[in-house]
C-alpha cells in the first residue's frame, strides 16, 4: 500500500476520520503557535490514548502542508455531502495529512478496520539552511522499489545563484 493511500471509508467512519485528522492538525498548529505547551500530550479517548508532539518534526514546510490540509478539510466538514470515500483527491489529502501527523507524533494512526501498517524500507530527510552556497541533496538512490518510501523536507532562506538544492536524485536503490 502506498504510504499516502487512505483506506476506503464511507458514511460515519469517513466523517469521523476527517474530523479526527482535522482536530489533530489543529492541536499540532496550536502547539507550534505556542497556544498550548508543545510538550503537553493530547489525551484522547479510545485506542489512540495519548499523543505527544515531537518538536523536531515541526518544520516550516510540514506546518504549511498541515495548515493547507486543515483548510481543505474545513470545507468538507462544513459540507458533509461532499465527503465521498472513493474521491481520490480527498483520499490523497487525508493520506498526506496522516503521514505528516504520524511523523510528528512518531506513531501510526490506523483508521477503519485497517491493521497497523508494517514498516517499509525507506528514508526520511529533513534539511534546513539559512543560506545555501553549494549543493544540498536530500536523497541519492539508483531506484525506489514499489515497497520503498522516500520523504524529503527541505528549506533554504536564500539559495545563491550557483547553488543547487535537490530533493531526490536516483543513483542507488531504495526499498
């Protein structure tokens, strides 16, 4: 299963999943903004229990993605008739948000009758720089197999004219 694939949910289960991810995104954004202490865990009912944010995972790029995803989900929550389990755009949105939240919380967030997903071979790279004067490469790999996974999160405030920032360059194998 693609790490961004979200399980096919319908009706109440889909609405609950959207609400759950919307609320978790809000909780992360509240911690990033300092409205809630970042080290304060979220206490949730049910099998999820307690979720604690890992501050090192709160990159600017990730927070921007979460903010955008939360805005999109707000439309679905305001208009539940738009919620369709077979909508590929919605499933991609939910899958990407879930992946970001799982990396922030350091644990999986299964939905529906989904079992905990097995760990997959892969690599995750986070790179930050104020001023890039040379080359910055997130990943080099010959090939990424169907079971492999790559996640690169990079930012640079200033990239000099002769500098280069590359997220993934396939020179070796991943997965």
